[in-house]
C-alpha cells in the first residue's frame, strides 16, 4: 500500500482550523509536547502570539519570547553581508540580554580545504562556517539562537548543530532585498518558477 504524505498547501478547506484531524495523528502529536523543553517553548510562543498578534514586529516578538522564557543569553549567527544589520540587532538585544554574536566567516577556513565551489576562481575564498558558528554559541551556552541572513543550507547546518532553539529574524535573499516572499507575490518573478528545468 502506497503511503500518503500531507499536501496541506493544496488543501482548499483547511478544516484543521476547526478541529478536524485529517491524518488521525492528533494523539501522537500531543505526545511531542510532553517533552519539557518543547512544552515550555510552545507555551511561551503561544503566549506571545495570543497577546501580541498583529501588534509586534518579528524582532519585537523575539524579544518578547525571550523575556517570556526568562532567558539571559541570546546567540546571534549572522552573515558577513549583513554585518550592518547584525550590529543594530545586537545593540537592540543587548539592552535586554547578554548577546553572543558570531559571523559566518568565523575562523577564516579556506574553501579549498574542503574542495568547495568558489564564487570566483581568482584568489583565496573563505567558506561560511555555520557548524562552527553553532559550536561557538553552544560553548557560550546561549539559550536561544537568532539567525540573521545565513545562506540557504548553511541555516540548516546551523540549526542542526545548535544546542539551543533557533529562530530566524532575517532570511537571506540577495536578489529581493532579503524579502523571499516577494518571489511569491510578484507575478513576474513567479513566472520563472513555472518553467520546469
């Protein structure tokens, strides 16, 4: 028998909003929230959502979440291309928390050490080091890590290695001024994705 996987993005009804358990998994999924860390994080996230829905920016919500959880130390993993933004974010967060910030080029490892594709064939190119960023924040015992513009894939590595929960403040999109949703909203850009390659 062929296994059926969710395709909720294609669902027109979204009856789950009214309490329908389309996959008969509600009892199994409730067990996931029995984990103390997940339960605490979920409770805090729901509190922030409930009290500030549509009233706060994402940066504001991150601050509120960290306060709700009683956190003291926050990690900021940023792309070197967003250094100016990271500096401002760190200044804002530092008014409320201890902030440990780590640039993506930390440790200056050459791409050639791992035979990685270079952007330019000329000269030395330092690789992004998301695993190292996460490890440094793990060693600093951060309690929540915030991503600021890590590359696609590097953000996944960072989240996988991070001991602390991870949230994203800025999702990098070099073409769309770090607003990846614009690719969906703009019909001219969206047309590019309709071509099968």
